[in-house]
C-alpha cells in the first residue's frame, strides 16, 4: 500500500516536472542526446526517403546538434502537434520550416533563423499569378501554417481550404479541387524541378519569412546554444555545403551573410 502510494506520488511528481519544465541545456548535456521533432512531409526540407528521415533541415539540425556536442534523436509528427509538444516537454527542439511570427513567439522561443524564404502562389493556370488574380478563387494551404493568415490578408474575397499536409494541398490542386495553393518557394521550385510535366506554374510571393527552430518558451539557454552552433556551421562551410546540395544556392538569411 505504502509502496503503491509512494510510486503514485513519484509518478505524479515526474509528470509534473515533465509538463512544467522544459529540459534546460545542462540536463540535455548530461543526457548527451538532443530530442528533435519535425514533420517529415515537406521535401526538400524534411521528408522520408523510405524509412529514413532526410532533407535540408534534417542535415542542418544534425550539423548544429553535433556542434553542440550532442547526439540527435528524431521524432516525426503531424505539423500541428509540433509546437504544442514543446510546451509539454515532449521534445527539446522543433525544426519544421516554422516562420517566426508574433503569434508563435508568444508560445515558443525561436532560435536564429536557418533560412529565409516566403510563400508563393502555385497554380495550373498561367493566369493565376498575382494576389489580385486569386479574387473569388479557392486557395489551398496546409493547416497550421503561416500561409493561412497570409492568404486571408489578401485583397479580394477568396476562400481558403486547409489540408493536413502540404502534399495533400498539392494533390487537391492536381485534381482541380482548388484553383491555387500557397507553399514555400523552395518547396515549389523543387516540385517543378522534379516534375516539370506537372503543369505547376509559380506566381507571386505572398509572404516573406524568416524560418527558425523553436524551443520551449523561455528556454533561452538552449535557444542560444543552438543559435551559436548554427552560426558556427555557417562560418565553417558546412551549412553552405548542404544548402548547395539541396538548392544549388545559399539560402541563409541576409543578416547571416
Ligand atoms: N513556412 C510555413 C509556416 O511557417 C510552412 C511550414 C510548413 N512546414 C512543414 N513541415 N510542413 O507555417
């Protein structure tokens, strides 16, 4: 009975420690492993090649993690679940092409951005290129992305359809269930490069964004260590090498050049 009570109490305390406190840097260092979460459905940034998680962000995060003297351990989850898991201390870092937005910055702490990009209009028709062209049209975005707000801000009434993944939004466009979609410009460029026969046309950009990793709110020790390590990969040529490999250009933000 007593043992049971002690165990219950201990697990209650543990659960409490897990939910209330993100792992600070020294706890992570003692453990030696950094727990990273991503989506795995967003090529060429984070995706699966068979069972293997890969992509620019996966390689960049592993460079950064090793610079920090830690071993990376990955979890792949739905995009929606990623930032919430930081507050619940389910993982230490999220890296899944999140733009730094004021709203997100209330809930998580962002690191130095690892690239700069923006949302671009993709359509099957060359007449749908600009924000004005989208008036009265149906536009697809991935649920939980910054593109929803970006599309809503556009002038002219249009309707937005949410899809669980970016690839679902793409399928809807191919099936002509929507008129256009908004996705990352590098994702769109890669799409065109890989399937030039798809008929996808790239239009205007509707947002400019700085993309960063995120940690639990206020875990600045971890965020700073990540940012320093990221800077080091940008200084030693290793960041440039993987950026060239995936994009044939260096996609770091202007402030990091
Ligand atoms: N950059 C956009 C945002 O901040 C899209 C990110 C989508 N990421 C992903 N892994 N599907 O919301």
